[in-house]
C-alpha cells in the first residue's frame, strides 16, 4: 500500500515538476538570450 502511494506521489511530483519548470525554462531562454546579447556572464541556476 505504501509503495502504491509512493508511486502516485512520484508520478504527481514528476508531472508537477515538468509543468512548473516549463514556463521557467521559457523565461530563462528569453532572458538568457536577451542578457547574453548584452553581457558575457554565464549564470547556472
């Protein structure tokens, strides 16, 4: 039973992570492209 709950939580967590990171990746790509044109600083988040 606990394994089933863990599997469900893991599936929800991975889906939630994908949904949450998608807009941040798009924003990072936009701001990264804009800031890359202005400065040569590389920042890893």
